[in-house]
C-alpha cells in the first residue's frame, strides 16, 4: 500500500486501509474500489490522505503502531468519557485507568516496534484521537527510557488526560494557529492546563505525577512554556517526556500550529533538544519514531523517487525503499528495492506530497 493525497484519487483505486470518521466510525472499508465522486466529501471531512494498493506497493504493509491499532484496543466509551469528563460518573472516569493499561500492554507486546504516523487521521484534531496518539507514543518512550510498568501506566494516564481541560475552554480552538490569534483567545486556550488540573485535583485514583503531566506538559526547560514558566529542575522527567510527544503530535497534525511533515517535526524537536526539551529523552524519541512513514513517496539524493517499503528498527532515518519511475503512460513501475542502512551513499532528501 502507499499513501496518496485525497485529491489525487482518479477512480478505480483499491483502498488499502479503512477510512475513519472523526468519531472512529468506518466511512469506507479496506478493499473498496474508490470513485472520483468520493473526493469532495472526504475533503469536506478534512481527510486529506488515503492509502491505496497498486502494482508498485502491493507488498507494503503498515504494521507499526498506528492510530487504528490503538483505537482497536480502547473501549467505545473512551471518547465519550473524554469529551464529557466533567459530567462523567466516577465509574466512567475510572474506565480510563483500564484503558491506559490496555494501551500500555498493547505497546509492550510488540517487539522492536517503531512508531509510525499514518497521516490518515481525520484532521479535525479531536481530543480523542490526539490523546490516544500521545499516550501510545509516551508509553513507547517510557519503556525505552527504562520506566517500570507502574511508572509507565502513570505516564499513560497523564497522557490520556493531558488535554482534558480543552473540554472547558470557552473559545473555539479547533483548526486555529495559536500564534496568529489575538491575545485574549491565546490566554483562554492556554488555560486548558489549569482547567484540566482542576478536574482531576481531587481524584485520588489518578496518580500525582499524572496530574502534574496535565498541569505542566506545556512547561519548557528554558522557562518559555506555560502556565508558570517553571525552571527545569521543577519539571519532572515524566512531564518532560509527555511534552515531547504532545508537541510532536500537534506538529504533524497541525493542532494550533502549521502542520509539518514528520521529518520536519523531528528536526524542530531536535533543534530544541537541551533548551526546551530534555536532550536524553529527545535522543530516545528520535530512535523510536519512523522519520519517513511506511507507504510514503520520497525523493532521493539521486533525483529518483521511491516508496518507503518498511522500517529499519535500529535506524529510523534510513528505511528500506522501493525505487519507482513513471512510464510513458504516466503509470508507476517498480525498479529496485534498496536498504538505506546498507546503501550509505543513498539517502532521502524529502517526502513528496503528491
């Protein structure tokens, strides 16, 4: 399978991965033959990318951690509980503890896993989708950083609830770019960390470090964050960890900022390692995330185009690729596969947004 832009659908392509609505409902099932008529509706739903299967990508499988896998592990009530947390019963709220355990166990069961952003999530940036992605990534980083299962679950709980305060934000924030909003709106949006902490402050079943993640995940080591501009010695490592994961997911899905390609987001985080973000955690993070998602079209330093075939778990920046070219009829044909971990003179220069 390979990823294409929704507007590129010409009709007769075979859909390789289910397309979900913002609420997690399957809109179009895997195996469906796509029609050009679908394009307008999918774009209205802000679904900008789809996976299709064709001759040059038939053996490519996106088998790493993706939003779809995470969703399968969670109960149907999770989204509802997150969206109406203020009004949920104590029993419904405690359901989040079980979900944190399930997501954590799902990550732990996978050997040599590398986190891959599928880029097919509905781009309305729902609280549900965002928190699941941040939680799964935070769990992966926590495990690789050597945290115990108990500590990792506490991180998972904080990640699942880190943006719960947005349910009480009075301003409409979805789709906004924070830097471009007037000061009044910015202040209200930034209050989500305080609103969230107030919601959980008296919830004894939520670990204290999980509550700190909710309140402090926008603090930065150089005191440029909010709400308290804390010094780095006051920010716990667990909070620092979730801050990296949250920032990354916001970047690649364009939540309150301009959307970036995965490798651009990783470059931005790397640039701020040791200043805004914990350098050691950034190092673990970079070794855990696929720089170029499986199924993506990329350009090589030779000028040729390729599809990312699969990942090298030990070297996320140098995956295995399939070099392709177009024939006279404009059809893609496969040429050869290259393992960039072995072909050191060959490297990716950019992903191609076709």
